[in-house]
C-alpha cells in the first residue's frame, strides 16, 4: 500500500505518494491561494492528490490513507486553527473525503517533520527525539517512546513560543521574548540589521550591495564562515540563544536526540558546532550522558514523508 502526504503551506501545497519505507515515489504541487474560501483550497488539495497518484502510476485503491501537515493545530479531523491561513474550526476530513474517501490524519507541520526523521531519517531507531525547525518561525516536533507527543490539547510542542528572554522582542503570538524571536531565520535577519546599522562596514553589507532589506540568514552565515567580525558577532549571539533553547529542551525532555531542521539548519556543521561549543555552559548535569545533537537529514521532503507516515 501507499500513503499520501500533504504539506499544506501558506504559499504552496505539496503532495507526495510515499511507500511504506518512507520513500517519495511521485509528487505534485499547487499554489495555496489562502485568501480563498477553505472549500476551494481543500478541493485543490484533493485534485493535486489525484495528480500525484497519476504521476505515481498507481490507482486510488492502492492508497491507504491521507496525511496532512498543517501550520496549526488539528484535533479529530478538524483544524482548530491555522493562524497564517486565517482558518478556524475547518472540517478538513469531512470536506476532503467528498473528493477522495480515505481516512485523513493531521498534525502540526513541525511534528510531522520530526516524525519523518524518526521513521525514515536521522533519528530512526531512537526511542525519543525532539525536532526543532528553524525557519521563518521555530516549531517543535516531539517523539516520546516511539510515538508522537503533541500534548493533551494539541499544543504540547510549541517550543518556539516558550519565553527565552523575559520582556524581550514582541512575538506574533502576542507574548514577548519567545524562543522564535531569537532562534528563527527572522531573528538572524533582525540581529544582522541591528549590527549593520551600528557598523555598516562589513561583509554582509557588501553581499547585499548596501541594502539591508536584502539580508537573509544564508548571507549572514556565509559572511561569518568567511571570518567577517560583524557577522561572527551576529552568529555568536544567535548560537548562544539556540544553545539556551536546546538546553531548555534537554532540561525538559532529555531525549535520545535533538535535531536541528528548517532553512537555518542548511548552515550545516558550522551551526551545529557553534551550538555544541556553547552547550556545556548551560548543562545542569554535565557528567550525565547528553542527548545527541544532529542536523535533519530529509530536508524539505520531511513534511510530505512525515504526514504520509501518520497513517501507517
Ligand atoms: Zn510567541
């Protein structure tokens, strides 16, 4: 049998046909156009799924289930909310089954990415892991005792919205000082802009031809890797915050493995080692065996794979 994985994003809907080993055998994509009525978005999700099934050269009868990773919280087939789609109480399963009548499983996008790594990626074979997605925001995906843990009410892995700096930067969630405001790609850009405003003679500003609006996380990391002192300062600050966030995860869960994923993790070993170097400062039981800190291995496909394997 095959499993459909749908990565529902604010901009794009990506669908994959996944086999029981977690391999994607075919894909299809369509724009989300999120401002439309939800019925239209769900219809396009179903049509895109039919295209992916066609691309895989299999029949709908060979599909066991539909899995959807959503940027929000879902309970019992209903999306409780998806903030960046402006959705509340959307009957996703009932609506989707009008087009393809298969069981529908849903979970948060960071949760499914963590599940993908546990089932088919870097944390395969571990008993417990915490996945941190470092993108525009910061998400968390928790696997405990080989099972997804999303809390009793669906909000148990919102690691990005634990407060890291009391009274700190204002977050989209309304609180101040959330981990997301210090450990996301947006945080790197904000810190780099602040550093460039104070000290504009640096490799970041050269890379963006003097236009700070063009700064992204990769430019900052590349300049830091090349040894630019201003960029290294930004990286140092960022790695310090991320080490604090990782330490909070260790204090709370003490899992086998903590995985860094999302766009920022493309900085690779430079980032991984930057965090590892700073961790010992914060560890509470430094003599105990510590969780392994690793980079995600499935990249952008984790969303599709993890969603698909929800139904396995
Ligand atoms: Zn927040």
